[in-house]
C-alpha cells in the first residue's frame, strides 16, 4: 500500500513539474482590454495562467 501511494505522489509531482515548465517557458501574448476582452467568459478562455492574470489586471485598471 505505501508503495502505491509513493507512485501516486511521484506522478502528481511530475505532472506539476511539467505544467510549471510549460507555464514558465512561454512568453505571454498581449490581449486587448476592451469591452469584449474583459468579459468573464473571455478571461476564462485564456489558457495561460500568466496571461489570464495580466488580462484580469488590465480589465480591473480599465474599470477605475
């Protein structure tokens, strides 16, 4: 039983490492902060975590 748990944890750690590598390896693409680009649906469609955070921040600044 502990051996299976170790393999499961090792698999999860490997998946996290691959995801982190993919997120850190790319350059964020600019997105337009207009009415269409600032809808919650448009922000949710952005796959990259960093790009999504940047877009959300730009939309929040735009609202002020």
